[in-house]
């Protein structure tokens, strides 16, 4: 059983406060202990009983309650992570100035835990130079900012400023927490500095499984869901990187703060990766790319009446994107590949990995076993990372997010 972590969810007074209930619920379902600190304005948008029922803890608002237990600092001191969602323009300004005129301000100032905020406001407020400057200040302090997304706002208008979806905020927050925990195991100093260790790095990740068209309605595909690649993108984002995701047929949502290029076939992925690689410092090929594609793509649907009892497909080889990027790598560019293998024997699995990294020419190779129950489509993964000499440099087993963080440790 995992030890529950204490997560403080700060809710400020914006209409998106109603979505904070889902954030609280997701943390509780994840087994964490959640304490809500809501501003007075937040409670005009969402009810205290709802938050207490969902968080299973009292909700605190008033600076002058619980004085005997020094609550204004105790909540922050006891937190492993603080998430402020939604964070209004006003609360962002207060955070940047270090104000402590309410319980949430005191809680944040009294805490050394990592802070994740999810801004939500109208586009004009988000683009206002005051907010832009305040956000820059928060980023420079290592605070993780999730979103905002672009989309429909409260009124009839749309644009940047919509609070990022609750599941994305939770995923990024948990990635920050996992990262903090792995930092703590290496010492408190590492923990505080490690959180934003990819700040400013440009990371390109491929995810999902390609589909090779046979005709307008059919394709040859694979079981990859894209979960590991998306977890890598979320973890890199949480660690401060600028992330581009080349996504093929994902079964999972991608945070809108990640630049995503949608592709379907291996040839499309090849083109998108080659282009995006020009400005990437780190490339991670987590996608399952088809090695072959049908030589001919039929213009109309293939009909069994025309084909008869057997259908023979002629396939041609796809370009090996990873090998190509490795061969054309710019100075200082770091390239990581994956090897998904069905080999059950651990030694033979590693031997396959060692052969592969030699052929692909990448810097690291993440070797994982896949079957109908392991690797592809599942929530967990188990990997061994080899360097270019075939030496094991990291091993990880657990959620795809924790595996992602172990892989990113190689570039941090
Ligand atoms: O050769 P294999 O498919 O096992 O290699 C796996 C690695 O190579 C993965 O990182 C995958 O993304 C990449 N790959 C590629 N282009 C291909 C096939 C695989 O980049 N055509």
C-alpha cells in the first residue's frame, strides 16, 4: 500500500472553481489526503459542503479560525504539494507579490512544497502585461504553470484563458509530486532544484501507433495507446520543458499546453518528426511505428467479391525514423528510442536491446516487454534503459508517469 501524500488544493474565485471538485476527487481516488483551502470568493462559485464531502476533510477559508493550532502556517507546512486551480489573475498577482492577506496566501508562503497553478481568466486578462509579468515571476521561482488552454470561455467568446482540463492538471501535479519524491530520496537539496530541471529545453516526443492504409476504410495498425509517450510529454512539461508531441492515433487526451502534431501513418510521422527535429534538443521516439506499409493503397474499398478466398498484400519497408534522426543528429542533440519486444527471457530481451541500439545509433534505448497484458495500452510499465554501449543505466517499474520521469532523469 502506498503512503498517502498530503495535497493542498487552493481554490480561488473564478467560475472554473466548479471544476476544482473533479480535481479534488481525482486526488482522493488516487489515495492522497486532500485539504482544500478556498478563498471567500471561491465559495461563491462552489459549495463548501460539496468540497468537504469530496475531499473528506474540513474546508478552510478563514484566516482567523483555528488560531490556537496556528492553522495559517500549519496547513502549508504539512503539505507535500499545493495545487491552485483555478488561479485567477488576482490570485496570480498576489502570489507574485508574496501577499498573505488570506488563508491561502499564508498557506503558500509558509510552505516549501512544490506549487502547481492552473490559471483561468478571460483572454484579455491573460494577455495583459501585468499578468504576463506576474506569470514570468512565478515561472522564475520554479512554480509549475499548467495551461491555460485555448477554447470556449464562460461567455460566448473563446480564446486563451480556459482552465486546463482537471485530468491534465492532476496528471501534471502528480508528475511534479513523483518527481519531488524521487528528488527527496536523493536529498532535500536535489528535491527543490530538480522540479524544473528541464526549464527551457526543447523536447520532441513521438507517441501512439501508426496506421498504414490499405484502402479508404482499412489499415494495418498496432496496439499502442500512446499512454507512455503522453506521460513523457506531461512529465517533461511539468519539469519545465517546451514539448512538441507528434501523435499517431492516441487513445488518451493531450494537454492543450503541449504543441501537438497529429499524424496517422509512418510516412506522415517521418515527415513531421524530421521537420520538428530541426529545433529539438532532445528527441524521444516512443511511438510504435509500422516497419512496413502496403505497397498500393486502393482508391476504393477492397471487395471480397473481387478478391476471392485469399488476399495477398505486398508490403514495402517504411523509413526507420529513429535511425534516420540519429544519423542526422545535430551536435548536442540527445536521442532516445524504445524497443518493445515480446521476448520473455530477461537476458535475451536485453540482448535484443543491445543489438537494436547499435543498429539505431541513438543515445539511449528504453527496452520494455510487451504482450496483451504488459506495456501496450496498460497503465503501468516496466523498462530497462541501455546506453549506446549496451550498459544498463536505469531501470524503472510503475506507473507510466513514474517511468517517464526515470527516462527524463537521463536528460535532466
Ligand atoms: O525496429 P523497432 O521497431 O523495434 O524499433 C523501435 C524504435 O524505433 C522505437 O523507438 C520506434 O519509435 C522507432 N522506429 C522508427 N521507425 C520505424 C520503426 C521504428 O523510428 N520505421
